[in-house]
C-alpha cells in the first residue's frame, strides 16, 4: 500500500514502477522475498494491542460522555462522534509506528539501507529532529483516523442492528454476522481514510523541508502532477486487507467482552 502511494511519477515514455497492486506484490516478492511483504511491520505490530485497547476505550468513553443514563440508546450521529474521539486517542500510538513503517518500506523499495530496523529508525529520527521527527505526520494521521474511526464504529453499530433478527438482542448476534458487520465496517472506514492516508504516506517519507506548508503542499503537488485519482492510490491493496482484518478485530472484541462479562458481571 505505502509503496503504491509513494511511488514517483514516471518520466515521459517510461512505465510506472508498479502498474498496480498485484504487480507491486509480485515485484516485492521476487526482489525481497516473503520478508519484503512484511517490511516495517514490527513497529505497527508492537503498537497494535495497545492501539486497539485505546481505540475501543475511546469509543466507549465517547458513548458514555453523551449518555445521561447508562442504558440510553445513542443516535447514529452520536455514535459517529464517539468513534471520532477514539481516532483522537489512537493517533498518539499510531503516528510514530506509521512514520517508521513508511520509511522502512520506502527504503526497501529504493535499495538504500539507512535504517537497520524499526528501533534503529526511531533512534535516528529522534537524533535528527527530536520528538517532532518521530511524530511527523501526526496532523495527517488525525485527519485520516478521526473521521474514518467515526465511520468505522457508526457503520458497525448500524450493520449489527440491521443484521439482528426481529425480537432478538444485538448481544446475541452470531459469529458470521459479527464477522460480516466488522468486515464491512472496515471497508467503510478505509473508503474515508484512503485520501488522507495517501497524503500522510507522501509527507512522512518526504525529505525534510520538501513540504513546508504540510499537507496542503502535498495535496497541491499530487493533484497538479497526477490528478485527483492519485488520492486513491493503493485502493485495491487496502480493500483486500480491510475486510478480513476488521472482521477478525470486531469478532475478537465481542468475544473478549462476553468473556469479561462472564467472569466479572458487575465490572
């Protein structure tokens, strides 16, 4: 996804580095082996457990802040607002991991070896520019995750309600229906998130000082040189991942919540 989003515009008469998602997959596999497909994933994997914990905590907090009583049923706009709050919470964890992941994936594609791994990348970024270097792209991460998280949770709750048979409780929803609702919520999430994600990837991998006005410069350059469609680079790669990953995420959450309610009903 990052390689597709950040590949340079080809010279006149020259083909692009990657013609699409599957060409990128093939070239990465041939050039770097299976490990190349997972380049830069150590940082996001380390942060994924606390990130999802914070994500669902933020959503729960957002709901409670809007409820007068614990059993109040929230409207869909209120669920969207609660989801947006979760996006604010997760950015603190997501932004450094995203920055490191993008730099390592671009490094692998160009053949340079400036960073030996995630920890070395974090150390060098901090040494070069302090905490600002590690958190470069935080505003764009917020622009991606805040509205996308709102869409994510609102869509999931909406689909759960639709999929619940008449006379049944949402809490009794079967695993296949939870998987379907979670997977489709992931699709809606990324439909909103892809344009700011493209801008974020470009900005986070750019040399220092290339975009002095931040995302506005990135947006202007992309639209001027490659058109509005460039904001959806990596769409296929993202959507292939979005359904199964988010289906599993929500199923895991629902199972965990049922287990916690079983061992500690009054928690």
